[in-house]
């Protein structure tokens, strides 16, 4: 409550003193106990911080009278004195306070209170406390404890009195600075305004801890150090802290360290991520090895174990990181390492010309293919493969120069393919010698310059008999030039017998050779000389020595098959062969012109030889064509005869069936059968000549032909064709009638109808003649049963078989491969020929016939299920013919299979009928037979067969390759013509086929031989 003013006593002025009568009664008041505190002497309304002042407090009653009896303690609060309050005991109701103090500049109200009961406190009037004179600087608003490099920040400073009050009256400026080093950027000098200096846009670029900011102003004490930490800004760049060496050896490892920094160069220790390094130089792409990524830790990523393998200069590496500009290192040089290998960097040409110089370059390289320019020593080249036995000309040893050894002017004289060279070197720099790999070189002949007699005529020929001469166009080193395309001419330069020079005397060159075949001289004589010439070629010394003698022709004494018939012939197709009238030495008597008659000397199946069987010999040779044989068989031979000459037989050959064209019933139904009684029908697949086509694959079907009887035929109505024959076993007709016929059909073949037969009702007395079945390799007719006599309903009598249960061969092969599994099915039939579905016993197999020692393998006992016993996995190990298997079961008539032929699988090739004599340029033929493992013909093979005819004469080689498809295991080659053969030649024949063993035959002994002419030593030139 506001302080109450003490009552004031007024004294009248003497001039105005007057007396009035008292018209009011006098009131006498009595002081009550104090109930309130009243400020009777207030402090000043304005004062300076830190200045002492006084005030008095009275304890009054409700009427404002001082309770002089009040002696309680009075406390003034809100002061700056120690403790913030001062307590004084009242004296006669008044408490006097002195040396009170307020330090904080502000409008202040002091609180007054007492501990006496029933006395309320009070407040002083407002006191305005002003700041004292400024003595120092204070921080009103400090900067952040941590700032980012380059980011601006601020703070507010003030001038303060000793009590920390901002003194607004001073003018001047304040300056901020860093203590202990560093540069503070921004607004560092700011004037005071109302005692405050707000400082903004300060910044520091260098990260670190322990920074201190100090503020200064004239006449004022400075602030203490204000701590500040500067953290790096965001990562913006990479720098190399540890560079690779300026020069490294190829393959040698080195390291690289890279730091992550902000834009001010502060390392960003908190960066997380990986660095990647790559070769930035084009010549180093793909050659940088080692770990190519590195993790960053503490702002640094380190790559260790880096390597470069390509030698060169100015290699640079590029380091990249996500979000940062890539960094390129300073250039470095990579030098070659220790030499580890020799390499032909410039090989010789694949084809070089004989006698022409060629070169190559060999480099000394480290393991990475870098040329070591300081490698000392020499390198030598040599032939490792020398098919022509030539000498290597030129300088074969060269020194290394800057790591390279260069060879020029090397030569080889003898043409051949397949030369191989190698370069080798040894040096004190390497503990062992080194060599390159072999590199191929083919030497080709140079341009032809000379004419050479490669195959001169024999020293003696028979008058009228053909002989041969081979000329070669050779380069100066004796190599045949295969590109030469001129022609050569022959003439008799000496003709002592006055004979006629026959044959073609002008021949063109082919592959560098001119072959004169079929030359003849008609008259005997001694000292015949041939002269050979070709435009542009100089004759060699040997061409002047083509001298020979001509002897009289001997008379023919024998016929010889010179071109045999094919080894395998299809029935009805034409074939032919040729014969010649020869003397005892195998020379064809060209003057013999008699007649020749041919006929079958071996006829295994009664065939008839069709076509012209006689011919006239012309110049000692006769050919037969358009011959035919229509009956299939093995081992046919034909004999040729001519009056006065020994006859000659062809090699054995085979006639096979032609294409299937008809069905033939080989086992007819009985003329009469009981209804429901079983019977058999066998049908063979034949060609137009009646030969069984054993290779036919498919099924035949049988059905009744009588109208209205469809579906009335019982038993298996389809049968597979095995070995050319289909067997229908267990057929039956349930209904009586006459006449019945059955029709058999097969895909692509006209149907065939059986002979008619009648069917009697079951139990009817009929006469059943025992049929005589046509022999069939697959017949399964059971053994005839005993007969009995019964009485027919009409009163007559007849003999009829006693029906018994029997076994029938339901399915069997007629041919099988040795060692390969096959199956066999046995049917258990009732006496009426129907399958016995209730029979549950066992059927047993055993060998019934075959080659001595033949054994049947597999499971030989099987149970019967639904009237059938099927044997799987039977096996016959040995090839042969006539195998039969017997099936038996208790209470049943046994059954035997048709004959089974076992053959070995194709395993080899063999020649059939090679020619007895062969002349250069003359065609011949022969047959190749495909054999199985036992050496028997493999008639099931129909694959490709390749024949290669290789002729060698000196350096000349001829090769002819032909491929044909075998038919039923045989293939015939005709029109084979050997080239460049004569005395001293070799002729090799090779035959091959996929999966079969190849065969080779040397026909050199069949080449027509002539005595060699001796060449004087002086005429033998070194070649």
C-alpha cells in the first residue's frame, strides 16, 4: 500500500491570529497495536548501480499511528547486499536502514516484511537503477560452439559496468580477433550502439579445435577467450597425399594415398565411401593390377599392391569417388622387367619362294610382353622340322639391338610344306637358355626355268605296249613349279627300227607335270631316243638321255579280269566288267583280237546270267555291260574264256533282292478246318523276281474276304515282317462255311489272297487231310497231333486229329546281333487254338539248334500271364546261322522258333578284288566290304565310306579322295586314276568310315614296272 503521510500541524500566522469559540467537541485518540509496515522515508527514485542509500520503515496501526511499542525485526528484500536482504530491529516502532545497495540496472521495487504476527508488509516506491560507468566488455550472445569451415556466424558484445550492466552511454568500437593464430574473416570492427556491438558474418576457413575469440575496446577490459571449434565443410575434392614412384618396373607393386578435403583444404574425416582407381592413359587401359578400390578412413583412402604391366612413359592413374571430381596422378614411367621369353614379333611369311630371301624379328620380352631394350646377347634361328631336308641359308645368328634381333636374307631351296623354325638364345642375364615356339613356313617353288624328266621311259618296252613318260617344269633349285601352264612336246630323235611313235606327243602341264601316258613304238629296235622340249624352259642334262630299246611283243597266254564286277549287285540291275588278253608277265597283247565268252562258274541259287555273254577283244581288251542276275545269292562268280587263252574268274560277288513289290503266301491254310480250330498262314515279302526281301520293315495284316464274315477271323490279325516273312499263328474261324479266303495286306504292296478253304461245324465228321506246309523260316505250326476216327452225324466216318493244347511262337526275331539282347514271346493255346488265359505255370526255353557250342543267355524260365510268356533280354554271343530255340511247358505240345541268324556288328573294312596291274593315267575300280567283328559281311551297314588314293614319285605327290554310301555293307568305286606313277612310285589306298577300323592296301606292286635306265654319274646333278 502507498505510504501514508504523517499528519501535519499548522501554526496560524500572527497577523491572522484570531480566536473563535470552540464549537466542536475535542476528540482524543488512543494508539492501537501495529498492523502494518509503512515506508516513511523512501529511497531515492533514481540512483546509480552500486551507490548506497537509506530508508525508514514505521510500524503503524490501522489509523496510521506509529506503534512505538513495536520492536520486531523488519526485513528489506531485493537488494544487492550480500544475501539480497537486510534485517533491522525496529526501535519505538521505526526501523531505519542505511547503506542499502542495488547493482543491477533496472526499475526495482523493494519488498518490506516482518516476522511479527499480524503485521502486513509493504513495498518501496519504484527505484530506477542506472548502470555505472563502463569498465569492461561482456559477451551478450556468444557464437556457436562449433561452426562449419567457410560458414558465417555472429555474436553480440556489450560495454558493462563493474556489475555487468550494459552501459549505453559510451561511444567507440569493439574489435574481435583470434588468439593463438588463425585468421578470422568478416565484420571484426563494430561500433557500440546503446552499449551493444552486434557482430555478424564472421567466418573461419581452417578446421580445428581450441580456437579462442577475444574482444577488445579502448578503455575497457577485454573479454576472456571464447572457445570455438571449426569442422570441415562438405567433401569437395581429392588430393594425393602419397604419390606412386616416378618410375616402376613392369609388374612391380606400388601404392597410392588420397585424402578427401573440403573446398578450403580441410580433410573431411567423416567421409564414408570407397575410392576407385583406374589407368587413365590409353596405353595403360586394362593393365592396372591390384586392389582397384579402397575404403576411406579418417578422410584418407590408401591403395596398396597396384601394378602396371605395359612398359611406357606418361602413365597416369585416375582416382574417382562418388560425388567428387576425379583426380589424376602425376605421370609415371613403366620399364620392362627381367627377360623371361623370346617372341617372334615379325614372323616370316607363311609361304616363301625357294631361294628368295626372307626375314623375321625376335624380341626379348619380360613376362608381360614388354621388350627389354637392355638385353644383351645373340639369337640363333634353326629348322626344327625339315621335310625337304633343305639347308637354311643366310645369317642365322644376329645380336640383340634395343631388345630386338632382326634377321634378313634367310633362304631355303627345297619346296615343301610343313617346315618349322625356332629361335633360341642364352645370356648372362638369364640362368637358362630360352627359345621361341615353333613357327611354320611353307616353301613354294619358284618360277619354272628348266624341263626335267621326272619319270623317264623304261630302258626296254614291248613293241606296241604302252609306256609312260613324266616331265616336270622345275625352278633353278629342282622344285616342281605347280603354276607352270605351258605344254611339252615329244618326238623320236633316233628311230633305228623305223617304228611308228604312237600316243599323244603333246601334253599340257598340270601342277607342274606333263604326263605322257599310252606312248607306243610299233617296231623292235635298239637305241631309240626321245627328245622333249617346252617353250621357255631350258632342257636339263637328263633330257638328253631318254634312250630305250623296243623288244618284240610276246603272244597273249591268259585272260585277266582287269575291272571286276561290283561286290554287291541288286537283282535285275545291270552290271559289267572288263577282261584283257595278257602275256605271262601281265602285258596286254594289243594285237590279240579274238572273241570272249562268259558264263556263271558259281551259281549258288540257280540264277540266269542275262545280257550279252560274248564280246570281241579290241587291242587285247573286251568289256561286258548290261549283264543281269535275278536270283539273290552269295558267292556268284563269272568265268571268261577265249580260245587258246587260260580262262579267268571274277571275284565272288553277292546278289541281293530288289525292292519289295509283292506278297506271296508261302504257307496256305488247310483245305478244310473245324470251326474254332487253329491254323497258320505264312506270307513272304518278295521282289519282282521272287527273292525274299529280308530288309523289309513293317507289319502285315490279314482279314477274311468273304462278304458278311468281317470280324469273324480269330487270332493275331497283324504280324511283323522278320527276315522278309510274316507268320500268322493261331488263326481260327468260328463259323462253318465254304469257301473261305483270307487277304493279306502290307503298306505299299498289292494284297494277296490265300487259297480257298472250308470250315466245318465243330464235331462234324469230315476228312482232314494232313497239309504239307510250304517251308518257311518263321513257321510256327505245331507238331501234328495223333489222329482218331469219329462218326459224323450223317453216319459216315472220318479220321481227324486229336486236339491237344500247344505252345506257339507269338513273336521272334529271325536275325539278331551278337551280344545284343532280343525278346521272344510264347503263346499258350488251348486245343481249340484260343489263348489259354487261365494257365499259370512256367514256360522254359532251351537251345534246339545252332553252331557247335552255341549257348542261349538270359532268363530262360518265365511265368505265363494272360496266355503269354514273354522273355526279355535273351542273348546269343556267337555269330552264325541256324539258331533255333525250343519252348516247353507241362501238358503242352512244345514249339520251336524259326531259324535265327546271328551277325556281328560292323567293325572293319576290307578290300574286295584289287586290280592285278595299274598303269599311270588308266582308271581302275575296286569294291570295299563292311565286315562285322567275326569277319562276316555286315549287310545292315548303309553309311558313308571314304577312299583316298595317294601316289608318290620323288617329290611329287598326288591325292584323290572319294566318298560314296555303302548299300547293304558294300560300296564299289570306279574311275580311280592314279597320277604320276611309274617305276619307283608308291601307290597307297586307304579306306575309312565313321566308327569302323580303317584299312590300307599298298598297290605299289601292281604298278606296271619297267627296267630302269642307268644315268651316268657325270649327268647326276646336285639337287
